[in-house]
C-alpha cells in the first residue's frame, strides 16, 4: 500500500509538469533526494531494427532524470506480436511496448494497458495529429502514445514503364503490364483482400463485443468486385501477380534486369528499400480508380492506422514507464526515428518539417488518406481470419464445386459478412 501511495504522489508531481521539458532533479519515483538514487529497470519491447534507437532514448531519458538510476532491458518483439504476448502473460511482459492501433481494443478490454493521466493526455492531444490521437483513444480515454501515422498503403511504380497518367486507373496500369512487367498485389493477404470496396462500403468494429457491422455484401460492393475480376483474373501471371510485396524479397521480385514487377501495393515500411533498388525511377501515388461491372468509376480504398506505444497497467514502475513512453514518442524522438528509418510521424510539428516535404511514401499516404478507413476502429480478429477468402475468389474463382461453396461474388460477400457479424 505504501509503495502504491508513493507512485501516486510521484504521478501527481510529474504530470503537473507535463508541459515542461525537464522535471526538477528531486522528482524521483520513491520520493528520495538526489543523494539517494532510486533504481528503475524497465523491460521494453520493440522490433529488432529499433534496438539502437531505444538504447539512445534510454540514455537521453537518464540525463533528464539524474535522480533515477535508469536501465532498460530490450526485448526484440515486433509490433505485430507485442499485444498478443502481453495478453498471454501480463506478469512477465514488457513495461513499455510498441503495437499497431487495431490491437488496442483487446488490451483495454482485458485492462492490461495503462490509461494516460489527464494532463499527459492533453499534452499528447496537442502535439499529435487528430487521427493518431483517435487511434489511441477508446471511450474518450487515451491508452497509448502515438509514434507513427503511416500504417497504410498506396501504389508504387517504376517510372521507366508507367507515368502519372497511367497510374490514375487500374485499367491504365494493366494496359502497360505483361508477363515480364507485372502489377503485384497480395490478394491472399487479408490486409489487401477487401480493399477494393473499403471506400465505397461501410464497416465498423466493437472491440468489446468483438462484432462487426458492415454492408460489404451490398450491390455496390458486388459490382465493384465483379469489375476487379473482369480486369485482373484473366491476367493472372500475365500482367498481374498475387505475391507478398515486402521485405528482402523485393530484390528478386523487382529484378532490375528482368523488371518482373513495375507496380505494386505496399506501405511506407518499404520506401527506403525501394529507393535503394529503383532510385529516381521510383514513383508513388494514391491507389487508382477502376470501373465496376456497370462501367462506373470506383476509388480503390485502403486501411489507415498508427503505431502506438503502450504501458502495462501493472508495471512496478508505472510513473517512470509512462514518462519514458512519453519521452520516446515526443517531437524530438519522432524526428530521430524519421531520420533513422523513414517512419512517418504522428507529431504535427515533425510532419510539417521541410525535411519531410519530398518524402514519396508520405506524399502518397496523404493522397490516399481520404479513401482509407481507420483500421483499429473498423476491423477485428474475425475480419483477419476470413477476409482472405474474398481476395482468393477475385484471383481464382470458386474454391470448389461442392454444394454450399460460394460460386458467385454475391455468395462470397454474403458468406464473409455472415462470418464477421456472427
């Protein structure tokens, strides 16, 4: 009881100073003086490529808090796995962890993530963009610190083969593709499978009841998917390819000599690699329009989201963990992260900095933003388990001819909606 009281007193003092860059030297978590340093060791999780950044942040944080003997144990747990691991074993999980915003609902529902004190929440709301703040908020309470606002996708292309006019429409792109020069979209990946109808249809997700509300089986959705099938299915492996368009495999997929891929759908996480491969030939744009089965132009949609830094509610050093999470997501930290790996900032001042004015990935994300739906508030687990079936149907048609197997676009979408709203 005494320990909790001391932490609470420290929180009051710390967050009353939320607008200050540096707290008084005698503000230490257990109330001791500068002659009696408190030892604080935090377990922190993040991706492998971020380790050096976290170590630098820890050193800078220590300099701000000289009355704390501060140490960080870094665990190489990437953001896709962090929330799952926290939920699986909260007691041994990290004090501070990085995760995508669509995992926030479960963390809040299970009460394993700390909410931000009011003063600190106000500070974050003032410095980060509205969409990122919304991504970190549930039921009018902030539970995470935004660290990026670039968790979405767009079109990349080789300017030797395609120009700005070509990439405005899917038909324009496909007119320039061949068996050797292909468009790549990973349709078997649920992240992209229903993207063609995400702008023209509605979907939302209740993280507490884990249910969706959607009209993805509407006539407009059917017409759009039928239009995509008319454009892509007969060009499979002869102008269009459905494979993973990420990571180290880009070298082989792009194959500078053979030019196996001249366009693809991907995110800002690949921009540095694509620049390295294509140089000045790299172009980016919002996703194109396409004609549905009735000849009407439809805008290709997408997801948008943020990555967040969370703090475990049961952390033994809750005050310091919240302060460190705040520090590693502030303006200076987000600028360092952008300069190191090109991550798109959620911080408004960093996003407006002239250093970012020519960033191809961020420019394309901004152009696609009006046609993107918020990932964390739109979809949950059932969606990810079943959406791939829509993409696979676009590519290959019915899985088989057994009775009950969806044979038409309407049947596929109806089955999909039934599965995620049950």
